[in-house]
C-alpha cells in the first residue's frame, strides 16, 4: 500500500466523526436508537481490541521463540516493556485528562467547552489509532490495516455523538463552524497519525503504536459500557454487542480473503 493511499484511508477513518456531529443540532433523538448505536460501536471496539492485541503480541511471542533457541533475551524484554508501557500510556493518559480537565468543565456547566475537551481527548485516542493504521500499512499488513480503517471509521461516527451530546443541552444550537472545529480536533489526528506511522517503521514502533491504540480503546470501552448500561436493557445491549463484534469479524475475514 502506498503512502498516499494509507493517508487517504486514515483521513476517511478520522473524518467519519463528522457524521455524528450534527446530532448537536437535533432534539429528541429516541433513547433506544442512541443505545443500540452505542452497543454496536462497543461490539466493534471489542473485536478491534482483540485484533490489535493479537497483532501487537506477535513480535513479542516471536522474540520469545528465538530466545528459547539461545538468542539474546534483550529483544524479548524490550518488546515486553514497550508493550506494557504503551497500553499503560494509552489508557492512563485519557484517564488523567478526563479526571483533571473534563471534570472541571462539567462543574462549570459550559457545554461547548466540555465538547471541545472531549474532542481533544478523542483526538489523542485517534492519533494512536492513526499510528496503528500507518504502521500496519507500511509493514504490509494490508488486511489488518483495512480492518482498522473500517472499524475506526464506524467507531468515529459514535465519537461524533459523544462530542455532540453536551451541546444538546446548550440554550442555542451549536454553529456549523464550531462543529467543524470539534470534528477536526477529534478526527484530524487519525490522518496525522497515519502519515507518521507510515514513515516511522520498526518492530519497536509497531508494538508501541498498537499498544497505545489498545490502551486508548480499553478506556473508551469502559466509557461506552457505562453509557450503554444507562441507555439499554440487557437484551438490547447484548444484541448490539453481538451485531458489532460479528460485523467487524466478518469484515476481517473478507479483507483477509481479498489480500490473500
């Protein structure tokens, strides 16, 4: 896959966030619709987390195999450290961003300020996703890169809902220019990360970028599950999770078949 193609796919994956943003100008969207969409997005992310961790673990287990044949153990332990640090950084950075920054804005009652901070937090999360896409495309993992693009594109639609949600409580509808700014803050880093990830390639960076994306997804999954319990009955949540997971799995199989 060429760099320009990878960059284009990264842009597509990030800019789907604009699809969910117009909800900020709507009133009275049925709770059941919101809940089912949230559950489907959660199912997609569950599959992506599994797929990302499996791919990030491959270089680690390969290094473990060479170590068992008498090779120096340094590579294995370095990759293990990078894997653990990446997951921790991707997860905890979003935890601290939300606890220290977003909580203050919630207390201040500023819906547009809160929407901006949510967009910034999601932008960091999407940067790591873009890094994973670019790294996978550059190393020839075309099917995996395709799954990441489709999965992240679907998920970014729901991220648009997350950014827009606080603005539905504002006295007046958010302007289109303000929605554009939040969309670029939230979705633009996916494109930037894809370009960087394609250029900067190594076994260490491959594990690091995927681990960062996995850590960020773990955080987002926790938020989505929390929201899902408020919006859904257990049955609707289950059907949505199954639909999202199986759709992502089928997409993975299809892209793997095409790439074979």
